[in-house]
């Protein structure tokens, strides 16, 4: 990256602070409009008296006015304090740090698998436009988005666990009788490889396969279709036709020239899909009992536990902002003309 690219990235980073402030206000308002009163939910005793409820509400800070609660919440967030979960009894920051690697490992595995399949299939479909290969690729894409994620997950469990008995029990990230590797990165696959724990690696890979395939099925179609459409547009350009007529090697024509110029819309879709996967894998985590932040936030929501829900929404919003910023920077790297827009 040159100096202009670094300046472009710095400008995007500087825009994060007002966005984060807006996200804090949004998350605060969001959980306050949800039904349920956590003070009533967590008041002890078979018969809840008003004094007990008022005591819990005071302990949670819910007796103060909304502006005061908002100010305290924003101040605590910028200190890194997201409160304490009433369901787990642990600080929300610790819970999210412990669970987010599981969500990230599942999300990145699904995205990498989708890219390894979607981009080559999209290129082949564009090069062989109108052929049976093109129609088959588009049919695969249609099937991928035709079923909700939870339906795909249930079908995979029925086929590969109950019928074929190829997959492990769809619960947790590793078999209960196998010692998990020491936590280094939080990614079980990476930690197992780093420590040479092959039994844990095989178990973690087996548990990851079905949920990753479930999420890959949804991401595959839009990335593949975008790659195909973008490649078709580039392949009809004059410079590509000239390169073909000059007898240049097909790798240089299709990969070096065509794919590079077709990548900007593909990166846009990949960024959107990554944002979607991080936030929308709640259903997949619940179906496969995956101990990520999605299932953690869902359990807290059902229990009217404010702090974990606020922390989860804030974490997702920060992830979306960072992903979009990364996409903008990749634009500037692939197409230097984008850098001029920031000046």
C-alpha cells in the first residue's frame, strides 16, 4: 500500500468514533423497547414483593432516568465495561471474548469454503456462458438460496448423523471425552495444530463440518452469481478480446486481467455475506448447539438479560463497521482510482 492508500485507510478509521457512539445509543434504545422487566424476572422468592423488585431494579441501575442510564452505559462502554450477565454471573466482556472465537471460526470456515467453490464456478460459468456447465452452476446457486439455513442444517443432521452415521453428535465444538487443546487463539482447529493434538483436531473438524456446510450453502449462490455476472461483463471488453486474439495464455487472460477487474463487485458481495454470516448464524448455532455469541445472546434475550444483548448487538455492529472499512481499503488496493475519492 502506498501513502495515498494509508491515508485513505486512516480516514476510514477516523469515521469509526461517531459510528460507535451511534451504535451505543441504538443498542441502548433497542433493549429498552423489548418486552419484559429483568427486575421482575430476577426477583427471588416464591412470592415476589414490590420491595424485592425495587431492590433488584436499583441494583441494576434501572431506577434512574433514561438519560442517566444512557450516559452511564456509553461511559462504561468506552471504558470496555459491558456490564455483567445475570444468567451466567460473569462479565459480558469475558463471555463474549470466550465465545466469539467459536462464532468467528465457524463464520470464516464457511466463507473460505464458499469462496473456494463459488469463484472458480463463477469463472467457469462465465467462460462457458450458455453451456450445460453454466446452467448447472446456476441451478446449484438457485438450490443454495431456496432453503432457509435451519432447514439445510436439519437435513444435513438427518442424512449425515442419523442415516449415514458419518458425523459426530451435533453438540458443542469437540467430543466430550477428548481433551481440548490449551487456548491460544480460541480457534480449536488452529490450537490443535499448534499443539499437535491430532485427536482434538479431527474431532473439532468433524463438529465444524456440518454447520460450516449449512452456512456455505447460503453464501455460495450470491458470490457465484456475482462472479459470473462480473466476469461476463469484463470478458466482453475490448482489451480482453484483443488479448485472446493475440494468443495470450488463458491463465493470464482470465486470471490476471479479467478476474482482477471483476473483483470489485465480488468483494462487495463477500463483505455483505461476511457481515450476514457473523450476525445471522444464531439459527445455525442453535441447531447445532454451537457455543458461540449468537446462542449466548439468544439465551440472554429469552431471559430479559439486558447486558449480554447490548454487548452482542454492539459487537455485531463493530464487526460490520470493520468489515465495511476493510472492503473500502481493498477497493483502494485493487483499483487505485478509488483513493482519489477520499481527497
